[in-house]
């Protein structure tokens, strides 16, 4: 369950979603410019930590669940904590720890397999397999929010549309809403983002000493 949730988190906040902008299937150049700026700015950071929330609603707007989490990133390394479960990656290995089961699965990171990582939430999630368009701008308090609509070219995806909301001034993603084919909607919101935090490398490696009774499943 945890692994599936995190894949959805990364997919939605900036990896697997795009939209048809014209009958010819061409992306909107205005949307591309905005996304390019967001990606370029994030790539200037050596490290970052982001807090996020997830809200799940049905087609009638009824809340089905809510979760919060934190993700640390440093180069290709990342560490995610959400609902008592954690994922660590040192760029070579991935540890997925499930607190309820007291179990950790170890897999090998494969960059060539187009592996979903938190870093793709904030960078070049729009480069391949998708189209996108700019829906316009709205005001929220003193902020100008740019709305970009995305839909997958692969129609076998479980979702058909994603809306990404970008702070025009800060050139950063504020939230994303995923529209599932089932009617459910997943809203991911970045509640805080701190950059160049320089976390220690040990943060990105699962510390077995802290969980001596955890069952280890090594799938490498």
C-alpha cells in the first residue's frame, strides 16, 4: 500500500500527467515556457526538503482520506516519510520500510528504467510521453497562480487529467490535482519548501540499527 501511495504522490506532483492542447496533439508553448522555468529553477538547488499533504475525494467532493509527509532531496538521493512509513535512496539502492509490518524491502535503483523519484516532482516531468496547455491565471490572495492542464498520451493510465498550480512569482509548484477514471480526485499540496538544506548523506540510507527486529527482504 505504501509503495503504491508514494508512486502516486510522485506521479501526481509532477511526473506522470499531461494534456491534449490541440487536435494535432501539440503542446502549448506558453505552458512549456512556464514548466521549463520551474524545472530550471529547482535544478539550481543542491538540496531541498518539502512538506506535502494529500487529500482524496470522490466525484461528489466527499473527503475519503488525508495524509501528510516530508521528502528530503540531495542530488539523486532522497528520503520520504509519510504515515509512519519511509523510503530511502542513496542513488544506488532503495529501502522501503513499512512500520505496521515492521518490514523493509531493498531494491536496486535503475536510472535506465525511468524510475519515478521525488526529484521529478519538481523538474522535467513533462519532457516525454505527455502534452500540456496553459488554462490561464487566477489570483489567490496576493499570489498569481498559473494553471496548467495535463493528460497522458498513454490512455491506459488510471487517470485522465491533472491540473498543476504554479506560483507565478516564485516559479514553483504549489499543488496538483489528479482526476482518476474512477471519479476520485487526489490533491497534492506542497505546504513548505526549504532549499539548500545540506542534509547529511546518512539520512538517505536505511539505518537497520534503529529497527533491529525489522524483517529484511532483499530483492537486489
